[in-house]
C-alpha cells in the first residue's frame, strides 16, 4: 500500500466506525501513529512474527516496570527536553538552570525541612564518602528566592534507589528542602554512584541489540519549584565519572556538570559537625519567572508514592 491508501484504511477502521463521543485529541494521535506504523511495516517489510514479538516485548517491559527506563535509554525523554528548549526559545524565554530528564525513579512525599536536611539514614556511614551539596536558589535577575521547594534524590553506593530497592529505609537519600529568606539549601548526604540497567532486564535487552551500554554516571536529581516561578526538572552529573559524557540516558548537558571537591581542613570539618574529610558540591539554581502564555514546565505522568 502507498501512504494515501494506508491513511484511508486507518480512517475507515478508526474514524468512520465511531458511534459514540470521540476524544478528538486521542483520535488524532492514534490515527497518526497507526498511519506511521503501517507505513513502517510496508517500508521495512516487518513480518507478522516480528510484530507480535514487538508487542510481547512491550508486555514484558510493562510488567517489569521498565518502560520509563526504556524511554530514557532510547532518547525519547531527552528529545522532549530538546523540544521544550525550542519552545522556550520561540517564546523568548532565556536564562535559568538548564533542564534535563526526570528519569523513572522519583517518589513523592519525601520528608520536608527548611534550609538543611540530612538525606541518608546512616547505614553506609564509613563505607562511602560523605557529601555536602549546597547552593542558592535565585531568579534570572539574581534575586534570592525564599520558599523554593528543592526536591533531591539519588542512588546509594550500589547504584540503587530507596522505595524501588526494598533493602533501603523509607525515603533514604530523598529529601525536600525549603529555602529561607537567603535562598540557600544544604544537603548532607553520601556520594552517589552511577548505575546500569538491570543486565537481564527488558531495557538492556534492546540496548544489547543496538550495541549500546546501559550505564549512567554518578548524578543527583532535582525538582525545584516556587510560587511565581516555572518548575525546574534537572540533575547534575559529577565530573570524573567515566560515563559523564557517555550517559545512556543522554542527561548530561552543559551547565549541569558538578565537581566534588575534597575537604580536609580540620576547621571546616569541625564547623560542619563531621568526624572526618568530606566531599563538597556547590550547585546553584536559577529559576525562570512564570509568565502568561508560555509553555508549561509541569509534566503530568504517573509517579511512585510511598
């Protein structure tokens, strides 16, 4: 079939057969995607066996709860960020901390404190370096933002996240910090470690077929929101990791690379109330003011809730 015949067939099957109320947006998307899929079947001569194996794959990936990981690994989530960047540019929106992918491992409801939070539960103390992350939340004019909610989450020394890793305590390495008048936040935590896709999982299965690895560098995730400002979804990846610019999820971006500095000064260690040397990362955040008629940065998607 040619494309005209395909489009006519899709319309006949999925538009002309409607006998009840139609969600026009859903209809529009389904018709377009079906037309593109049918065309791909024609162009690539996809067999019935290949098609059914593909459907079986998506069934397995859904049951394994890996579709979010797959979206990151194939670059879909990064592509959506690039489209959002383009939309901002067209709307004349500039400045602010760059966005990057959320990933599939956020959990809502993390404990909330003002200015400072200890993120870890102490279970890895002495096994992995202590890390202090701190920064200031400002707007694009340099004004400090009071009352910003800085949500932070990252992996433990094994590259695993609490909630999804049932061996960890609830909300381990997950906190929400509200900035005070000075706009500052400080998180006392542990050095995160990069992770790889489950080696026997559905995402790595596809990556293997593509000859790709499934590794992420050491990184820390952020949601930052405040009244009157556009919500920021971002993360920083840590300098020195072998996968820094080879992130399978394509999340590393200019402006989002942080350096962990070793702190050995005894006076600074004592000031922080610690027992020994630690690592320090400064990550300042710049929020864009909300404006009427500009693209929203809120993303509606199913997220875990403890």
